[in-house]
C-alpha cells in the first residue's frame, strides 16, 4: 500500500469549497498530502477537516476566469509550501440554456473556467514540476466528454475539450515525468445537480440508467484521485477514468 502513500507531497485542488472538490481534497489528505485550496469564496469547512487529519492547509480565493490566476495560484503554493507535486483541476461552471438561446457571455464564462483555466493552470504547475523531476495532473472531465447532453452547449464543449487536452498534455509532458490524466464523474449528488435530483421524472430516468442504482457522491471519486496522484499510477497517462456507476456501460 506504500505506492498509494502521498506523504510529503503538496496538492493544489481547485473548487474545493464543496462537492467533488471537497471530496477529492479530503481523500488526498487522508493519503498524506498537504493541500493548497483554490476557490472563489474560501473553504473553511474543508480546510478544518484537512487540518483535523494532521495535514497542512493553505487557501487562495481567486476567480479562475482571470487570465493571471494560474501564475498567482502556483506562485502562492510555492511560497506556502516550497513545492507542488499534484494538481487537481476540479473547479467548474455550468450555464443551462437551449443552444438557440445560449448567450456569448454564458458561453465564454463556462469555457474560460472549465477549459481555458485548466490549460493555463496545468501549464504553470507543470513548469515547476518539470524542475523537480515530475508530478501528477488530474483534470475533471465529465460524462459529457463522451456524450452530447441537452441545453448545456458550453459545458459539453468544454468537457470534451478537457478530455482531448488531457491526452495532448500527456503526450508532450511524459518525457518530463509528468503524468496527466482525467476523471469523468457520472451523475453526482452535488449542488450543481440539485435541480435534476428534485425533478421526479428526470431523477427516475437517470437512476434507471445507472447500473449501481444510485447517484454518486463526492467520496466516490476519492479512490480514483488517490490512484492518479500516487506512484501506483506512474505508468498511467493520457487516460480518462469514468467514475459513473456503470452509466457508460449501458
């Protein structure tokens, strides 16, 4: 089990104030990693849980759609810890509207947060990782990296881009000891999906399609995240792991 031990490592996790990001950050901390959290409003509850595990926690509140955010985040992490070994690009945004009606403003916001920030934060972190022999980058893709969806054109486009970008970065950075992979969550019980969970018809249709018969939880992503962040996955790069209860198998 020592291959899954993250003791002595530092992980940047974006969007960890709630939901999937919080679950991933806690799993990495339980495996031994110190956490540098990035969110728009801070994550005191998640931070307290991480510290209760005996891990260090620093955070930075910043808007990821800001073009200078990536460099600021990595610099702040280096200033706090002196290193960055793991990056989890989890933060995401969604705007719902029929494709006929989606505005340019909503499109740009979703793509900026879900795809543009993923690339430039990975770029900034990888430059530091390269100097120290390598690292692990984990991007959050989606079931809509594989499927079209409805009324979420910007989200679908951005998450399809995340899957493809993950493969490209894996190709370019493998020689530097940097593994780049992604996790594609299925239908997860989070604030982002609350409206669908509360819709009896949509909720019933979704559950009928999931072989496991339930919505996923943030904790369900922990194992995949620890695996991709650890030495156990040193020969794994460029893949997207679905954590979907069997959704894609149907």
